[in-house]
C-alpha cells in the first residue's frame, strides 16, 4: 500500500533532504522513524530535494509498505520518534500510480528577507545590512513569470535534462518589516530559487545592471548574481490534484 503525507521541518541542522554519508538528513530521520513504527525497512520519496539549511512547511512525500496500519495512529507514533524539528501530518492512503515527486502539479517557495538585524529570526531570514531598491527587485521579479530557460540560474552538477520551467507566480510582498519573495512553478532546477533571489538583490543594490529578461536570454551562469543563503528559503507548498 502506498501512503502519502506532508512534512514540515527546520532544515538548519540537516544536510538537506536526501540521504548522504557525511551529514544527518530529513529522509534519514523519516525512514528511521517509520522503520520502527512499521517494523520493516521502507524508502521515503519526497517531492523535492531541499538543500542543506533549507526549510519546508508543506513538503510532500510517500512510502510503500505491506504493513496494515491505522494512518492516524501511525502518524502519532512517527511524530513521537522524530526529532523536534521534523513533523509529519495528513498521512493517508493513495492509489499506487500516485507519486510524491512526479504527480506534483506545481511547487511554491517563499524566501524571507529582513533589512535589519533580527536575532529572533536567526537562521530563518537573510538579514541585509545595505540599501536595496525594492521597487527594482519587485519589477525584476515580475519578468520571471512565463515559460523560460533558467540555465542562468542553475548551478553546475544539477543533472537535470533541461532548465526550462514555467513560472506562474513571482512576487515580492511586505509583512511588518519582512520582505517575502514568493515563486511558484511547475518545476525548479538546482539552486534556482536561491540564485534568482541573490540576483534580484544584486539588481536592487545596483551591482547588476542587466535586465532580468537579458539575464534569462543569456543562458550563462556567470551572469547570475550572488547565491542567497539557504536559511531564508522555505518550500512552502507542493500542489497535487485530488490530494490535500
């Protein structure tokens, strides 16, 4: 039986989502907890592989098991075993053709910035200590919407067959003294959001004078700006048809 569930986590002390030998990961923690509850080995498949230090609010994931379980009881047990910075919710059975990664319709990321020092948000936001023209940032972000080749914002070693993505939202909003960049697309390539965010800030600082349209058309990684730190990035939601 295949089960789908949502995952929320603070990625600060993890080497990212995917299993690796030299750092604790979100996938490792989930598989360890499920293995104890199900009394069997299992592989957890996520909708996306977030990088080290990146957080998630509504990550999607699934696992297969032959065990007969009560989703509500299993969810409680798994959460009791998980560390305090990882939780699962909405554990539910799904038909086997469903896949947490390949059935996703779109993904939405949010990046949090603050133009002053905020100790209580340490490891949650990118704190900026220099002037930024936020109107330039906002107008440049709008140019990201549409179907584009994002090679300029894809780090080497991604392994992706292509860098074409369809962005349906790219907005900058303000909540209290926080700036929040929201971007939604059908897919993302390696470090794309952090590369875009850093480039937008460099545009707002006047360090990059090229337009976003020119940067996209260049398809040249060397034209991108600074890669924003991981701490401000949250995988906010993964959208599916027919699954909450």
